[in-house]
């Protein structure tokens, strides 16, 4: 299994998630469970996939609150022995999350700028002026300085973030095979482009779970990730 591919289980509930994981079988070893699944048994599904099926789990909660609350939430989630957890990339949030994770092995990933956002969206949210690319890279640098194990960014910022001193894990959503529906994503690249740009992991959801044959869709993405087009220039 190539764990660089993380399949997002953005389905209604744990039953549907387990069914999809069954279809994908041993072709996929890493799954993302997000906020939309939380009320549908997401934590139970995460625990079952991890403990009974040996899968790696990325819990995409994007936590954001005062430090004490974030620390307490992460401490509780760390008991599930999961692999990745997202929090907002603000330095105070990162530091609190790292305190909560302790020595559990849970990797804390800071969210830079969501891949569904453009400059106009940042303007509407009253986020400071500037190139979206530059803001994303600066947020990544500050997250790393605060102790983040990795960051979440679009594939378009991956190369610049990879070049940062001490750059760590880079996980990129906003990845679509050529010809796929973009959905609500705006800063999008193909699997090969994302890996070539420096991503350690790519996150793909709808192109897999909406496919008539999810396993074949995942295998096609894996093949693209292993292709010459996905090789980084410095390899």
C-alpha cells in the first residue's frame, strides 16, 4: 500500500464509511475522517479502522478555540491512537495542540488557507491584504516555528513550503485527477503534480467514493502518483 494517498471518507455515516473501506480493501491504507462524519459515528469508525483493520487515520477536525480548550480536546483525541489531527495554523493553537498530544505519537497538522478559498474570500473575512500564496507560506512557516508536525495546504503552495528551513509533513487536499469535477475546490492540481511539488500525502475524496468502481479509481490515482510525472526535480 502507498500511504501517500489518503482517501477522505466524506460519506454520511460510519456504516457507509466501513462499506467504502471494504470496497477499497488493501489498495488504500490511510483514511481521512472529517467534521461532517463526526455526528455519524466518525470516532467509532476511526477506532474500528485503526484497531481492527490496521489502517492509518487522519482526523480532520480543524480545531480552533482558546488554548486550554484545544489542549483538552487534543488530549482526549490522543487516546484513540490515531495518526494525524488538524487544527487551525495559528501559533497559539498549534502550541496548545502539541501540549495536548504529549508523547502520544499523534501528528499535529496546521491548516494554512483552505483550498476552497480565493483572495476574494479572504477579503470577505477581513484577512490582511496580500497574495494568497505568500500568506499561505507565511502561515506554514509560523506553524512550524510553533511546533507543528506538518501543515495542510493546496498543491500550489507545496513547493514553496517544502523549501522552508526545517519543513516537515505537507498534506495537500484540493487534488483531482485530470477531468474530474472540481466541486467546491478552487486551488486544484492533479495527483502527479501535487507529489512532484513536494506533498508527502494527497487527500482525495469524491473522485474515489463517487466512482462506479472506487477501488479502480484509487488504483488509477496510485498509478499516477508512481509515474515519472510525479517525480520531484531534486530526486
